[in-house]
C-alpha cells in the first residue's frame, strides 16, 4: 500500500471540496514561510527519532504499535476539516460514521441494544461506565480484580465510590469464591470483569462472574479495553468462547480500538446495554443545541469536544478490515499464534522459564534462577541491555513471591516481589519473528 499516494489523494479530495465554497484569502496572521516551517519540521522529525521502534517486531514491550495506513489516511482526511463530534452541527458526517462503527463494535460483542460512543481512551470509557454504575446504585461500591487495570481504583476515587479489589486465582483471573463472599455483604452494586488483563492478558470468567453477580442483584461491567477484539476469535484454536459470549448479557463494556483495532491514539469506546441510561447525561447549556430529535452523541458523553477524525479513521479501517473473524480477526489470530509459539520455545529453554501459558498475546517469562532476588536482578539487566543494544525491546512485570511460588514452587522467596519479563506480541509480524526474538532474549540472558 502506497501511503504517500493515499495521503495525497485524501488531501486533494478535501481541497476539491473546500473549493466548492468559493475562493478566499487566508488571514496573514496564520501565514508562515516555507523556510520557517521547513526548519521547524526538520527539528521535529529529528526529535521524533528519540523513540523506540514501535513498528518493528523487535519491539515487544508495551501495548504499542503503529496505526494501519487506512486509519492514517482516514484521520488525515477528516482532520483537514477538523470536525467535532460533540454536537451534530460540529460534525454531521463523522457523527454518522461514529454511530456506524459503534454499532459494529456492539455487534462484535453480540449486544442486542446499546447506547455508546467513542472516547479518547479506555480510561475515560471506564470512567463513563462507572459513572453510570454510581448513578444506578448510589451508595454502593465497585468490585474489581486485583489484576485489573489501576484505572478502576483511580476512577472510583474520582467518582467518590468505594472500590474493593478481589484476589486473583492461580491463572491471574478474578477469584470467584472471594467475589461471591464480597457480593453477599450487599456493599457492592457493580463488579468489573476484565477480558484481557494488561499484565498477563488473562481473561476473567465473565460467564461465571455474571452468574454470581445476578444472584446477588449486582451489575456487571466488562473492561475489554485490551482484549476486546479477541471476541472475534471466540471458540477458535482453544480460545474459550464462554467469557466472550457472556459479554452480551452484561450491563456495559469498553474496548480500545487504538490497541487491536489499529487506530492512532486516542480511540476508546464505551457501550451500555440499556439505552435508557442516557438520562444520566442530561445537561442544560445556553449555547449548545441539537438539531435532530433523536439523542445525539454529545448528549450521551461526559466528554465534550471529541475528534471527528477518530471516527473517520476507524470507519475507513472497518471498510477494508472489518471487525469479523476474516477481517481483523486474522491479525489477532497471528498474534495469538506468536504468543503460543514463543511459549513452546520457552518451555524448552534452559535459560528462560515461562511464567504461565498465554491466553491472548502477552507472554510473561523470567531468567532461570533459584531466588527472587536473582530473578529480579537478571530481568532488570536483560531489559536494560536489550533496550540499549536494540536487540529486543521488552517490558517487566512485578509479581509477588506468592504469585511466583504458586506457579513455580521451590524458588527462594528472599524478597517480597520481583520483576519478570513481559512481551506484548500484538503485531501480526511477531508470528514470523518469534524464533529470532527468542534467540535474542536467550543471548541477553547469557
């Protein structure tokens, strides 16, 4: 795909549309010389080289990868107009696109009804879901796994809600017995189930969580910010379909298209199963108005100004790579095969040990060692040496002595926790590169 060609085509198309409104002279206050812009651009591009190669399969650190070229072209085309999807008058075309892509996300999760919109991040999407939870059950708290993203504890503090972490089981999933006991107290109104934790990539048993919650009259919110698009692969290659199928029966779900949806930052999404919760967003502003009679995106969002370009980028991406098993699902399948393939190599390694089998595309492992302190020091050294040399760009995950000992008995708990290595294989190119990446990390391990 010739990105330069399509970027030029997008810019030309918008310029043609602009000319239909008639010629005008730009105000001199916005004019800059080519020389000045060229010098500033040269400095910008130079400074941007102070980055890690997120595009390359040697980068397997955090949850980062470049957007698809279609997303870049779609974003640029809309950005040249700069629509605002807060009010219909601010972005009529991109507001329609947003409704369409949100509908496709709802279909991906099997939601029969929904009220939803795009957000600037998964954090804001989760904030909105917890805000609705608070309004529906005032005075009741939120429960979430100790392995859940820290945003839930933070957003509970922002909203003034009691947040209670629930322990995790031996696979890093929410502990159901502990959850049941907590919900029996009557202090919790909503429980958060995570479909793809950001540390291990573990998938909470949403179907079991839903059963327990409903028995206690409690709502269920699913944080699928990271793993949500794996719903496309439910039931394939050993991926348990039960948690993904249960999302359709939950009260809300969030997903981040700027992760596996191939979008630029920031593009999150929140979907609420009951459209009637839109009543919690009512506002009275003397200078905003909504031209249609139907509920508009600006009336169902805590955020106000939102980039219409984000909706255009996701819309164009879905035209060429739809959220189906044969579309985006193919990319996710390659990433999951990469993770499982690396897990097999780690099982045979004398220098590295697999922490636990991966469920999605995150692989956690550690240098062979007899004590927590040795594992911690070696992990830190491998991370630093790999990033400095460019051999491998990894990340670390801090685990407790109890968690490591549960999975690998016999390791001396000479300190309370240790760093282990973590690799996110969310680029499909990782599938072919895994043998080389494994060899590089083994060399770093010495």
